[in-house]
C-alpha cells in the first residue's frame, strides 16, 4: 500500500520537475505571466509558496497586471528550492520507514 503512495509521489515529482523546466523555458522566451503560474518546510519556504500562488493568480487572471521578468526568474528559483526540499523530505520518510528509494 505504501508503495502505491510512493508511485503517486514519484509521478507528481516528475510532473513538478517538468513544470520547473517549462517555467525556465518560458522565462527565457519572455513569457513571464505563464512562468509565474508554476521541506518540513521552513517559514520562508511557506511564504515563498504563498507568493508563488499569488504570482500564479496574476499570471492567469491579472488582466492588465503582468508578471515581470524578475518575478518569473524568482518564481523558478523558489520552485526549484521547494522541489528539492520535498525530495529531501521524501528521502527522510523512506529512511525512517525503511522503504527502498526505488520500491
């Protein structure tokens, strides 16, 4: 049963990695609005996640307000850091539960 959860987690991590990669490409091509829509966490990471959600709202529904290049680049950095923190958490849980890293 636990391996089913890890399959789902692995699939979501792959999707997240693809999203970060896509966001980098979008920033590189000047599509800042779209790039913005993409650990036991620190308070700072929680704040960053909230900011990313707000930025996504601007990117998706901002009307005349747009995500800037700087904001899009910062969003990609925050997303990469968040993804790495989640990976570390998963590894810790796997270790604590004695689950192989590739069940």
